[in-house]
């Protein structure tokens, strides 16, 4: 949701890259760039806070392609709104833009992006972890270049909680206070997945594949309701402030905020994968959404710019570029070799995120065009159960309505 964290992203900044370079026939980037005489004027959009280190990445790109000219200008509204910003006027939008994977299906269906070339598809599969390839695939074809994976974890004050305490939700909230937000569907919809329901089917691409309107879904709703009276759970719109003030001992957050949390907790900083929760009397793994951050190429770029844009998108998502992004933002790389590098492998935050990325600990964010409706409708459903404005007697009806709304053909 970064950032990738879609709900918390700020505005973006536009980098305009003018490519007038003749590319060599061999590249270390994640796609083949064997086409010669690649040239064009290519614009790149990234989020505001990322501009400084993407300038470094573009500088590295310039070393490989010395005739490239770089110009930085202002962008629209960030990768969380890439679909909307590109859709306003695709011909004027960036040729390469950052976008979270949950928007790829709708962008592909709208014709804003094209499938990757066979060579690029092969390179993405070979270089990156399997879930990253899966995250950029829609209806059997890849539509973007992945560069980071994001799943929330528990950050906690180790002077107040132990590693054993945070292994279970009950243990965590009995020993300390966890600050969180039940109006945030990104945080808590995965509890439905922990209960054993599916969101758009096993593959995340089946319109009628959501089965949360079931006994399992009602169990999740009951769990939300139970948290209202849990003294170890604090409802807040700003969990970081509660952690900073000492009123909370733990929060649920993603790698995009790890640097801030380290500053807040200092020597008491600790991180762990999500705990187990109790549903219907059974201990189950609390799941998170797994998001893949990507760069996509605008299908409306002119013919010559398509090759230049693909070259750029490939380069800024290669191993070296992913590690630069990691160094500056803490976003976890998806390149196989980068994940095994000493600095990533020894990072407890990366370790917790990569653990959460494993099957059973998280569910890959669906790429359905209906996800816009999903986000709008999931939050009041969860918060309604938490606050009690949706009583148990209405769980079945509300879940039926939710499934109906998010299952409509676009």
C-alpha cells in the first residue's frame, strides 16, 4: 500500500529523461536492449521523496548511455494515483511511470500499458523472485518491471515487549498496547484471508471469485468486533505518534516507514512478522497484503520512444538500481541476487518482510479493475464491525452486499 502502500503515498515528482543515445547491443538491465540506435524523449514519473536517489540511478544510466540528457520537472499525484493520472491524457503522461501492481489489470484493460517483450519477460522471470513475476502478470502476460516487494510487519519496542510476546496477537495485546487503524482496509482486510476466504479467487483474477460472504467471513467480522474491547488495541489515525509518545508499544507498518520507526525507538527498535490470531477458536497466521512496486511503459509513447522507454524501465529496475532504492528508502528488492546480498540478508526488516512474502503469510494484491471499488467498500465494512455500527445480526447481509459490489463487471 509505499509505498507501495497505496493508502499512505504522498504526491509524486516527474523526472523527464531525454534519450538521444545509441544503445549498445548488450545490457545488464532486466530486459534485452539489443536494438540499435534507440532514441527518443522519455519522461519518468517517481514519487516525490524518491527524486534524489532516482537522479543517482539516472546518472548511472547516463554512464551506460552517455548521450542521454536528463531534465527534472514536476509530476502529478504519485504512484498511488498512476492509473488516474495516466488516464487523464495518456499521450501527455510519462512514458515510464511508477505504479503499484494492484493497478496493472485496470491499466492493461484500458490500453494504457502493453505486455513486455518476450526477452523482457524472460529476464524478469530469471532475475527476480517468483512472486514479483506473478505480481506483474495479468491474464498470462507481464505488464511491468518489478523492483520492490512490500508487506506490513510488526514494529515494536523491545523494552516493553519480547520476541515471544509478539508471536501471538493475544500475547502482544496482553503485554502491551498496539496502535493501529481499523478504517484502513490495507491493514485489516487480510484477516478475512486468514479466515480462509478468497479475494477474486485463487489467482486473484476471477471476478466472481470472492467468497467472503460466508461463515468464515463472519468469523473475521467477529474478530474485528472483539478488538473494540481489547485494552491492548488502540484505534488511531496516527500510530507513529502513539509509538513516539510511548502510549503504544507496537504498530503494524511497512518497510517504507522503517527508517522513521528506527529513529523513534532507537536502541529499543525491533521488528517481527505478523503474529497468529485466534479465529473460531483456532490459531491462524495473521496475513498481510503483499504488494509489488513496479515501473510500467506507457503504450501511448511514440514508436521510437517505446524502445527507449523499455530500456530505461529495464535499467532502473535492475539489481544495482534496486539496491540503490533499498539503501535510500528501505524498500525490499525483488532481485534474487540482491536479496541474498549481505546487507539485505542481515537486515531484520528485510528478513521480516521476506518472511511475510512467503505463501500463507500474505496474499498478493489482486490486479483486478474492480480493486478501486474494493478499497472504497472494504474500509467501512471492517470499521463498522470494529465500532459495532454493524452488529453481528447484519454481518451476513453486509458481506453479501460487499461481494456484490466488488464483483460487478467493469
